[in-house]
C-alpha cells in the first residue's frame, strides 16, 4: 500500500543550521495495517509524516501509494487519497463555517464542485447519522460554528472528516498531544473505532509510549532521521512502555559513548 524507498531530506543545507532530518528511510506498509511511529524531538518522525503528506519534496528517494509513484505530487494532489488529522485541533477545518458546511467540504474532497447547495436535507440526515456515532451529542448541532466547539469535539470531527471518504491512507499527526488526558482517551477510542470499522491503512506519529504500545499492529522507532527499531506481530504485542524507555536509554548511552570516543580520537590525532 505505502512504500517508502530510501528517502532523504536535509533542511538548510550547507549552512550552520543544517538539519539532516531523514537519512535513507525505507519501509513498506501493507493495506489495512496501522503503524505507530515513535521518537524523541528531532528524531524525524514528523518529517517522515510530512514527506508522505507532500508538505515538501524529498531530496532523494521515492514514495509510492497503492503502487502509484506520488513523489512529485503536491500536497493538494495527494489529499485526494490521503486523510490527515493534525496535532492542533484547530487545524484542518474552516473555523468560521458550521459543522455541516465543514462535513460537506470533506465529503466533496477530490470531486468537482458545482454551485448547488452543499447541504441538502438528504446530506444533513447522513451527517447526523455519522456524527451520532461519535456519541458527543453533536448530531443536532449541525448549524453550530465549528470554531466555537471544544478542542476534543473539534478533533473528533476532524477525525471524522479525514476518514469520510475512506482514504487510501490516514495520517495521524500526534493528534491527541494538545488535549487533556480524559479528552485524549476519548479521541483515541474514536480513532480505533473508525480505523477498525473502515479498515483504514493508518500511519500515526506519537510522542506517547503508551499509545505506541497499545495502538496498531506495528511500531517503528526513529532516531536522528533513521529507523532504528521495527516491531510487528507478537514482538509488538509483547511490548510495554518500560521496554521502550529501556530502548531509549540504550540509544542515549550509545550516543554518549560514541561522542566520548570521537572526542578522545580527536585529541589523539591533533
């Protein structure tokens, strides 16, 4: 379904601010799989997701979706096949438009739009039925301005909008990071329900070790722009948050040893 072949991305090359964000990342996701990507700040996990979304062009490598090479496609062109939920609950929607109008836009993504009414009585009933599944009491508030809803309500609706047309790939960009724990738990439950119901192929970036071990059927850990661990199957199911903490500590110790060794060698050959 999603195939990433040896992609590289460097920001601000040949300057003091150069960042090698992706360094030869390669992996493949099967259709219907749910992959969580975990890493510290600067590990490359968000850059990887943005590369797939088309937020920028990679420097080298290829990205294929459903067998189609999408490497050169713009973010807008990829949006026909990719749904995305952002970290900020107020991103990905039109805040000054109603719930119904936002859902109408989501239902028309990638299609030609005429000048007729976006929300007919028939579509309104469909919207109510889909929103009712969120169990948030929003089905009778279609006329409410979406920007005035709570962060959790809006993120739930954004999730519904991103998955409305059953995209080939759903991207979850730390989509509960800005929510309080209780609301985050509710949004995660909705996420699991929607993904399971529609059998969506999903790539989720998270900073939460608990989410990483509890969600999905595969876990990728990144560090300094590279994939350093890839757990799946029984190995993934056996993982616990403490196991991930131990792995992060191991990576830090190795980096410290490598740094110390490099300093010692530099003194020897000066």
